[in-house]
C-alpha cells in the first residue's frame, strides 16, 4: 500500500519507520523541504538502532521503502492512507485537512496523530469529512504499539475499519474509541493515576521517589503485559466479578477520598520538580531520555520473545 | 540473620524464598503443622522454577537455609525479624501479635504482610507495640520486589529503619509510608486507574479488551521500569515542572469528569466478567495464572539484565 506521512518531525519520522517496517511504500512530506532531508537522515539513525536491538532484520530494504516528496500533491499522489503530524493547533489542522481533502484520491483515509484535538473540531465543513479521523500513537510508535482510533460523529465506519486494518498490517495494536472524549483512553487513565500520585505526595504519605518505586517495582510490572482488567481477573479465585465483589467496597471507600479537582499547586509542582532534580540534574535529562528509549527497545524485544515462548 | 515466617500459605512460602535467597536463615511455622510440611514441598518446586528461569544460582543452598518449626516458641527462638502472614482478619492479627510480643526477644521486629489492616488496629495494647509495623508485599514477592512499610503512630523509627534494611539486604525495594492510610500507596493508585477504567467501559467509550490493550501495549510499558513521576519528567523538554504546567490544565479538566464515587453496579461487573470470559473461559483461569507467573519471571530476568547493561 502507498502511505503518505505529512509532517516530518519526531512523530512523522517514527510513523515512516512503522509503515516501512510493515512492508508499505512510504512518502514523507513537510512544509519545510529542508526538514524532510534531515528527517531521512534521522530515520536512518533510528533504523540502525532498531537493527542493533534485534527489532528489525533488513534495515536497508526498510529504508528503500521511504522517500521524500517535494509537494503535498506529490506525497498524496496514489496514497491510500495519510498520517498527518503537524503541531497541535486546531487552525493548522483545519488548513492541512482542507488541502488534503481537495487533493487526495477518493477513499484515501486522512488520519491525524493529534493527542488533544477531536476530529470534529477540524473536519466538520469538509466535503470528505467521512474519511477523516484520529489515529493517536504513543511516542515512539515503533516501540510502543498502541494506537487510539477515534472518529468524529460523521466518520464512516468503513474508514475506521480500514485504519484498524492498516495498523494491524504493520504490527501496531489499535484500540477503537466509540465516541469522542478529551484525553482519549490512555491519557485519562494516566491522569487518574497522576492525580492520586500528586495528592499522596502533597499530603505527605510518601515521597516522590517512593511513589515511583511503588509503580516501577510493583504496580507497573503486570500492566506491561496484561491490562488492568486481566490483572484483576487473575487476582481472585473466581475471576473479575469475584474480585470486584471482594474489593469493590475498599476501592469505593478509597474513591471517596479521591474526588478533589483542585489544580496542582505551584508549590507542589516545585516540590516534585526539586525531588526529580535531586535524582536527575537537568543537564542529564537528554541522556536519560536516550536511556529510556534503550530500555523501551529492550522491553519490546523481551515482549516479542516472551509472546513466542509462553503462548 | 535469623528470620521467622509465621503462617505458611502462599505469601509465607514466598517470603521464605525471598529471605533465604538473600542469605538469611529462615524458620517457618504454621498453626497447622501439616501445612508446614506441604509448604516446604511447594517451596522446593518454586525454587526449581526460579532456577530454570535463571533467577537464582544455588537452589540447594537456598533450600538448606529454610526449615520448619513445630511451635511458635521454636520459630521465634533467636529470631531478629518476624514476617507474619495469617488471614486478613483483625482478631487473628490481634491474637498472634499478642502471643508473638510475649515470646519474641527484645528488639525483634514484628512485621505483618497485611494489605488492608493498619498496624494501629491490632497493636495498640501491646507492651511491645513500638516494634510492630506493616511490611506489605505484592504476590509473589520473589518476582515483584516492592514492599510497602507502614508503622502505627507508635512504631519506633529505628524499627522502621531496621525493616527497611532487612528488605534491602534481600534485594526487595522498600517504600516508606509516613502515615497510615487505607490501601497504602499501591492499591490507591490501582484504585484510581480502575475506577476510570470501569467508568470508560460503562459509558461505552471503549470495550474492556480495548482498555487492556491501551495499558499493556502503551501506558504500562514505561511504568514497568520508570515510575509515573520519572515518566512525565522525561516527557517535556524541561522536565516535570514543565510537563505539569503544559498539561496540568488538561488533566484538571479531565479530573472534573472523574469524581464519581458510585459503587460499581452489578450490571457493569457482569458485563466486564462476560467480556473476560469470552477471552478466557473460567476453566482456563488457573493455567493463565501460571502463564502470568512465567511472564513475571521473564520480566524479572529481563529487568535484571537491562539494569546491568544500561546504567
């Protein structure tokens, strides 16, 4: 399949790798022609890292499936699926989707990577609004496979399905969101946990590092290969309903203490920031991000092997 | 150090392995003498599995450091640290802590594995209440290292520190909780996320399997080696405070939709149960638990290797 990637920043680069790794032909375009040239170089570096981690087999063939395009017309020519990755500003989304909808062939899917703007906010007035939707990745999508798929009320079900199929064809893990909502699913779950985490530190029950240890050495382990529902399903003799009936009262009683919606205070933010800077000085943030990406690569390789071995 | 494990069920067995793996001499006792014999057999099986997974080197030496005791007096004789694992009933905790406090040598730590009862609920009237506290593990502690340490208001700080040191000496990851609260830290964080998860399915935004995919293929990956604070610290150019200022508004706006404290309805519980049973029939629950434990073993081995390689 011919796939167009529109916007060649970090997310656009990562998508190009995902689609080419999955065997598709990828064209990459950016409003700034110089950005595409530099993106192609950065992509080659990332592909070399993936090869070194054992996550891909044929880096050269993969890279040959990615090429740059000079114009929006060229990137969309013959494309069956478009993944858009411009900055998170609704006016920019409106403008690019208007242009893409005029140029792209009928039936071509127009998907946006936005994490914060619903499709209804920038597609309502388009003749081809039924082929527009969100396909929200987690960065970088070649290491974190989930993709949240969320249409506007007018998005065609067949377009949602085609997007799902494209994602499955490249080994991503699509999740269908049935109605628009802020934060989609992933960030709402993250938000719920973060709110309690901020609160527990603010009220002095635990310090920030202790809270992180609780997750990375405990709570987060199962969640890296089972979801929260499967986790509780296996944590009571008779499964999920048994668990919910045993512990529902406890969780409800805890929930009654978790209803605060106060904004995070500046004092709390500064306290948490100070705690992190004691562990990781600001000048080491970049190095630690590279460490994180190596750990994500290692985890991805581990999960692939584990899934083969323990069906 | 001589360590006493009181109560030889699943958690007691797992603690015996943790302490013996860490080089301590372990004595194991149970109200039912037959339970100890069977526990020693089960422990040998678990140790063989750990050896097979590459998680321990000398299974025989480890097993030789664990022996059964016939009486409470015998298990406590010479012990410097006691880990109690009776059922989650406050009357049983009161009774056993009363007996242990009479018998154990002065200075011996009396720690309970309870996940739901604060130490103040069963130690207040004891002469040795200052040496009593909670050391709450996640099952099984030889694969999930976090231990939540939480004293009563009268627990001696030196006892908290000694418990911390014992846990570190065996490779566990202790977390200090500064005041008693229901659910400690781990289950409060789990509860906050579960509540939103139940709600999102109830309101029809996503189905249960889609929600699990969102976590196991996305949100849960970073949390298996970084906590939530380190995760956001690395997710904005200038670190945690930068992240909190960029996204605090979004999370607060989401939080305003997350304040419901209604109990989980029976209809919702049955819907989630039905969704799980379609994926995993009830008769496969046990096999899937063994799968989970193999995956946890694989993940533990992966994390050990990754921590060595990517300092």
